[in-house]
């Protein structure tokens, strides 16, 4: 009987080893066949017609503890009307950098926000000479956005401003005058929000990622962690408008780069990349209530972080974790597409200036909810063309597991690109994690099976030590 038991145990071990090898084979194959000399992709996707002017893109890249992964680079990228690369710009002066907001200035240059080494370097970049016109280093960590107000004044979204002595957040928005090198106005979130917002003060309490001027007297702010967009009167410092609320994820969930639009009939409208909901949405103020009038890209976009309305009614979208910038029609058809790894953050069609310059969807009778179609899908990490997240959503659709499966799929799509090597596909990672689970269970099983022998060994050691 003992011999039979041992035979079964050896057979189980053999089957387990074979299963582990099978699960690890895709990762091993990907690692062996990966071309380490290959440069991170910059390539055109779908182009049904030339764009109206060149497009400039900021790619955040991946930087950890001051070191940028060269396979996940941070850079500025310029692309012409037909999707051909014009130039790239990388910059590690003063520490490994990443790039966030990039705005066309009235003189044709670019205003760039580039955090590095715990601070933020802001500079004006000449697109022709590829040089800095001027630069300013701010003692501000991870600043995502700075906008030009005119007369050498700039408004800055200052996140992660922790006050050690008060044990509280000093996250704020400031106006900086470059002529006098002084901050002339500031607005602190803790003066206008409860300390319990988003679970209480933390070192990244608001994660305010965007600030845009509305005329001369108001500012549009995006405190990402508060799941809302607010408008602040510069003179009174009062919040005069609000879209969303903390935790109301059906409205917005950790949004990026909202834009203020006004319809032909004077209806206030906000276009926003609703990042954690994987969609771009438009809200109109109707009968004193914010009403969602347009949605595009649900379950097609992956963590979008910018959306600009173009004069032709199309929308320029930065689809961050699909590593692409797309121009889509009001019905979601891709007419222009460019892949710019790694992790693009912002994109501007330079000829149109900063942010949105087009009509609302209600102006052009295009309200509705639309999928995105016509993409080249060049970054689909696939098993027969289907990624892990899409497979989970499709397989669970129409079942009681649909909602939790969709939530897990979203987290998978948002988190795993940051942790897996560039040569590893999503399926490779899933199978590797499966093998890790099996190894863990195997070890636990071995310990349980051998528990009496292990206890006897420990007792003998204890006795031999004379304790």
C-alpha cells in the first residue's frame, strides 16, 4: 500500500511539473524570440485621410526610482498629417524625466511639463531648433499640467504638496509670474473640501492633474482622486460649478484633462477622458443638471487620459495603455491613428492651439453611446487577437459573473502593463501567474504530506541542542 501511495505521489508530482512547464513555455518562448535591439514602436495605424496639420504627443514612459526603462521611454513625438514621424525629443538633463502636458503656444513653440528627480522642469521648446527657449525648475513633485495665461503668467496644478508640520495636504493651484519669478495667487483644496474626502489626507490627496483657464476670471480644475471636475472663480476663490462627486463612479472615475465647451445655444459642456471607466464622455448642463450626452470607447479604450474636440467635430483621444492617439468621428470611427509607446499622456493638433476648439455633440446632432471601430489594433496583445481583459469580458457577458469579471478585467488592463516586461504578453503573464499559484499549492501540499517527518526532525534538532 505504501508503495502504491508513493507511486501516486510521484505521478501527481510529475503531472504538476509538466503543467508548470506548459504554463511557462509561452513566457520562455517570448523571452527567447524577443529582439532586444528593437526600438519601442512609433508607427502609424489607420489613416483614412490626412489630418489637418501635425500632431505633437507626450509619452510619459516608465521611470522607477529615478531610472527610466529604455524599452518604455518618455519622449515628445511629432507626427505629420499622414502619420509619418517628423521628430522625437528625449531629455534626461537633471535626472530621468517623463513628460506630461504639452501645449502649443501662440508663437508656435511648445510649453512642456516634465517632472524629474522629485521636482518639475517646465520649459518652452522650439519645434524647429529642438532646443529650449527658457526653463524653470519648480520644487513641485510630479506636476502634470501648466497652462499659459498671457503676459508671462502661468497657472500650475501643484499636486503632492504635503505639509509635514500640519500633517495635512497643501495640494493647490497657483498662478506664477515669470517676469517677477513669483507666485501671485494660490488656491488650496483643503480650504474648500472636507478632510475626509477620498478617505482623508494623504501625500497624494487630490492628484490634481489638470488646470485650464475659462476666459479671464475662472479656472477648470481636475482633482483626479475626487472623481470630479470643478470651476473656480479666480477673484472670489469660490467653487462655482461642479461635475461629479467623490466616489460617484457612474459619473466620473479618476478623470484626466477635462475641456470646457460652450454650445451654439450657450449650453455649458464638459468633454473629459473618464480614465478608470475606459471611456470619453461629454456632459451638458441641461435644466440645471449635468447630463451625459455622448460616450465613446467603453471597453475599447484602456485608460484614456486626454480628449480634444477638433473644429471638424471629430475628437482626438489619447488611449494611454493601448499606446496610441486616435482621431474618431462622432460615431466612433477611427480616421487617424498613431502608436507612440510608452504610455502617451497628451496630444495636440498644433494648428488648432491648446485643448478643444470644436463643436459640442449636441450642436452636430450626434449625441449617443458609440463603440470605437476601424482601428488597426497594432498593440493588441493576443491569443488569436483577443487580449486577456477582452476575453474575460466577452466570456462572462450575460452571466452573473459579468460585473465582477469586468471589474477584474479593468484592473488587469490598467495595472499589468506597468509591471510586465515589454517582451511578455498579457497571456504570458496570466499563464506565469497560474504556474506560480500551482507551485505555491504544491509546496503547501508537500509540507502537509511531510508534516510528521518534519516535526520529528525539528524535535531531534531541539533535543540535540540540549534545550
